[in-house]
C-alpha cells in the first residue's frame, strides 16, 4: 500500500485552502502578530547587546565626539605640551608673585598662574593643536604678548617673560 504524501503548507496557505476554521484563523493571526513583535524585539535587543559590548570593549568610540579617545590621549599626554619659563623685570631680576596668562585663541579660554618665589611659571596639558597667547602682568606692568604656535612641535615650550 502506497501512502499519499501531503505537501507542507504554511499557515497562510492553509488558511486559503480552508484547512483552518474561523476561530483557528483568528488565533493564528493573533499569534503571528505577537510572534512578529517578539521577533522584532529579540532582534533589537540582540543588536543593542552587541553594540553595548563593542562600546564597553572600546571597539566603537563612545559619544561626545570621541570623548573616551580624548581622555585616553590626555592620559598618555599625546598632543599636549608644557609651557613654562621665568618672569623677570627690566633689570633681568626674577619676579615672584606675577600673574602669567595663557589664552587659547580658538576657544578664548584663559588660564592663569602666579609665579613662585623664584619667578617660575608652568602650564601643563596645553593643546598643541591650538595657538595660544602668553603674557605676564603685575602692578600695571605687562610683558610683551608671546605666541605659542600650533606649528611649533616642541613638547616643552620655555619662554622668558620680561615686565616693562
């Protein structure tokens, strides 16, 4: 005796062929809608998980325009320099307590430092990619404004500032 093979039909084909009753059709439609939502949620959560792992391991830089990369660069002191020197008067004597200013010409931020007892000043973590202006002031006297150029590749920029 030979058995007759029945073709495998998908649910929509079974519905159109009349294999499902009215209640079964409604149940299948509800299940298919839930299954579609479940499938979309599963895919979205999988993609989110993969992205989270990639961000956590550093394969993808995080937001903030690469803020994590910037923090790593600062920690390694890449692209940063030290601006230091001494403040002297017109007779070349060292001057303690003078305020030295360093201005970033792009952002217009100004940092200040008060010279120590030997007249020394020091600015660390100065971005080498930006131009800066450097000057000193005390009691109405001011030094000439010096430029710290982004084209200067020295990691240690040393400048004597003379008050006039």
